[in-house]
């Protein structure tokens, strides 16, 4: 108890984003973790055998706690590569991957060709996730936005519930190259309390520092898993774009667009009960959660939208390019259509409601330049060496741009005054033939680092599993060969990725 009080008092953060509903939900989550966990342990002492543990000779049952089925391209493609990598480095014959999803139908389209079992869970997740944790041997947190509150505290609690149950039931748990961000004091404390036994693997240095600040040290820093996503062929892309109105010659200028101003979603019980009576669901996200979106936010969004529309029209008028508006998440689709509605020029809409990740990635790699508010639009475009501008508030985009040396020239905060003029200036430079080629080379030269780190991630998984499950059989692969540890490395990157992989291993060992 003294240790808990000590950690509570030393936690960073304040209470500005704490509200009554989230506090109650946090209390319920924590109580169930300890209550259910202790009950299972007591019953198993009397022979109930509720908590399934791995036995030698069995397949290892792995539970992926995912944010899947919401038509979020980034969330789907990164977990798709997690599935492929685990099956590759442990062996399909040795593992059974079970993954949670919000929507079986939507997830089924993405994962029909993947070796994974999909399990639908309710947005009130306590019972569904409890059953899954009981029946699996290892728990894996696979959503990129893991220890974060900028979307909703309920999403954070979903992951903490799984890691907390694993902690109580003595089951190994690790985070699969995820992120951590600034949170309020309560969320920081609960994150420590319910994930202090979790093996921490992050996808950025910043995330590791955040976890250290809340007394979760020792995180291994790797990279996002979406780098190894293969994409559709050039022929497919060209045929698809022609169907949408491309003439086959015009250069394509893309923007991955979203509304930054309506996050986070926050609980509002009064508004929820009012909606039941009146039927008014304005800005309702789901159940008791509503977008935190007032009139000032709306005005800020419209100003942002108009500046982006003006920029895309300028690229069409002055540079002769065809605008391609990309909705990376289902929630972006409406905003992208809104952007197109205020543009003067014809634009192509590429929406994740119509295309899966391998198709979205292929289209992104056909662009001449990209302006992106979305992290995974950047990641999926980079193996095609597509020069880009980061238009963001996102520490993930900032991190990659700093790693590649593109931050100073090509990063733009989304609330930048005179946004159109700034984007115009940066794109004018980027479209110069010499600069365009220079940036393409910078991206290409950095790609081996990401594939090498994915190779290290494959080693991390193998080492963690063999440490936790004594005597377990895993795939017999050459651990010195990066291509045996990563689902896909582009042929042109294999040699350089192998060299970088060997350098990283040498420095660590």
C-alpha cells in the first residue's frame, strides 16, 4: 500500500482532463481486474482450471488486443503485419493467434488471407476480454495508440484491462511497438498500476521517455510494424486510378486529411440521456461518448479546411497536378468529402471505406508528393520514396521526420498561421526536380533502418517467448538473416537492411 501511495504522489500530470464518468469507469476497470483475477486464482486452487496455462506440446495461444474493425487503415495494417511476423518468427504450426475486433464483418475483409481467429467484443468490453484472457496463454497489446488519452480514456482502459488481467493471472504480456503520450495524473497512475509487469516495446524514443516518467522503465525502442506491408501492383493502381478519372500522365498531389479539432471524445451522461429522449445525436461518437467539438472548434476546422482546399487548388492551377484526397480512417471520409466540396478543381477521393490497406498503400506510392495529417499515410508512402510534408500535431510524424532529417524543412504544425502560404512555399521547394530527387534519396537511404529494426523486433518476440515458456518449440530460422524475421523487405532494400541489422545487433550485443 505504501508503494502505491508513493507512486501516486510522484506521478506526473494534472487533473484537467479528468471527469466523473472516466473516474467511475477507471474504478470499475481496476476493481474488476483485481476482483476477477483474485477470484480465478482462488477457484483454480480448488481445481476449477479456469485460467488456461501453456503446457509443453501445445500450440501457444496468443491474444492480440487490437482496435480493429473500425476501418482505420493504420490500425488494421500494423496489426496485419504483427500477425504475419508472429506467425513467421514463431511458426504457424506452433501458434494460434486470436484477435479482438469491434466488427467481424469489417475485420473479415482485411484479414481473410491471414492466419488469425477473429473475436468480436462489445464496446462494454469487460466480459468479452475476460474470457479471452482466460483462454489464451500470452497477451499482446498491438494498437499503436496504446498509453494515450487523446482519443478517449475508455480506449486506454481497454488495453489496461487486458494487461492488468494478465498481470493478475500470471500470464506474459508485451506491447508490440506501440506509443505513449502525455496523460492526466489518474491515467498515468492506472497505466503504471495495471501494466507494470508488461514487457515494453515502443515505436519511438519519445514513447519510451513517457513510460519512464510514469515509472515504467526499460522499454525497448523499435519501429511501427506497418513498414513491411506489401501493396498491390503498379498495374492495379494505374487501372484503378483511370477508373476514377486519371489520364495516366498527370502528376498526382495527395493530401491525407482529417479534422483535428473534434478530438477527444468525452463522456457526457446528461447529453446521452437527452439524446435518448429527443433523438438528437449531434456529435455523438458512441453510447455516452461525444466529440468535444464546440462552435470555436468548428470555426477552427473550417479555417483549416479552407486553407488546405486553397492549397490543393493551387497545386492544380499552378502546377497542373491532379489532387488526390485520402481518407485513412472511416471518420475521415466525411471530412475529405467536405474538403472536396469547397475546392474549385476536380479531385479524386481515395477512402478506406472502399479500399483495404494493401490498396491504400499502393495508391499512396503512386503520388508525386504527399501532404499528410496521418502517420500511417506517411509510413505506407515511404517505401515508394514519396516526398511528403507533415501537416500535423502528431509526435509520431515528428519523430520519423526528425529521424530522417526532413523535420526542419517539411514539418508544419496544423495551427500554423497563414497555412496556405507556408504549404505553398514548402511544396514549391519540394517540387523542384533537384530537391524532389534529393528528398526521394533521403527517404530511400533511411528505409533500411526501419526494416532492420523490424528484424530486431522479430528477435525480441522470439527471445521473449522462449524466456517465458520453457521448452516451447518455435520456428527454426536463421536469426542472422533479416528477411527471415520480417514478413516482407523490398528487394531493393534487402542488402542495405541486412547490413544495418547486423550493425544494430553488434551495437546491442
